[in-house]
C-alpha cells in the first residue's frame, strides 16, 4: 500500500445531495420542501414562542413581580453564627478575608451583621453593613464594628 493507492473504506463516504438542481436530480421542482406555504419560502423562520395562531403562553399568563436593578444583595451573619465561628476557629477578628479563607462566604460577597442570637465573645468585626441591634450587642461585649466603605 502506497500513498497513491489510499482511499476511504467502502461506504464511508457519500455523494452530496444536490438539492434544487433540476428534475433529473430527483430533488428539483420543490427541492424537498413540499408545496406552497411559509415553510417552502426562503427566509422562513417561526418566531420563538409562536403557537400556530393560538395565544402564546407568555401572553396568556399575567405579568407579575419586579426585580430592582439597584438591589444590593448581602450575606446575612447573625450573632449566633458569629459565636459559632469564634468557637470553631477561635478567632478574635472577623472580616471578609478571614471568612472567605474559612469558606464561609464567597470572595465578592457583601456581608451584613444581624442581631439574632446571643454573643458571649469579644470580637472585632469588619463588614459591609450591620444592623443597629447587632452593633449594640457586639459593643456591649467589648468588641467593635467597622463598616467598610462608610
């Protein structure tokens, strides 16, 4: 076997179907598109969601809700969760970097401290936001709250 003898295996290649090239090809005339109608014409495309003239689903259902493009999404950390973190990792300072390194929050997450639960440890907390009750509870235990970007 040499390079000039090489050819594909039997049945591995097929002749290209030449559509709309005259009656002799077997695919002339309507070119395999059937007779008349939008689907036989060039440039035909059904709109997404078109249901054959029936009122489409997106028009049958009522409009509902609103998503504000300006909403700021925070990861909530309550005092009881902060106490768990302090007990588990024996931390005295809690900030976004330390929480990310422990896998508690994501790298770009904004953190808000909330006032649910009890706190028994004195901790220095750095976050993006904090409720007044949480701030008061942390400061009562001898800790401090530092708000980033404020």
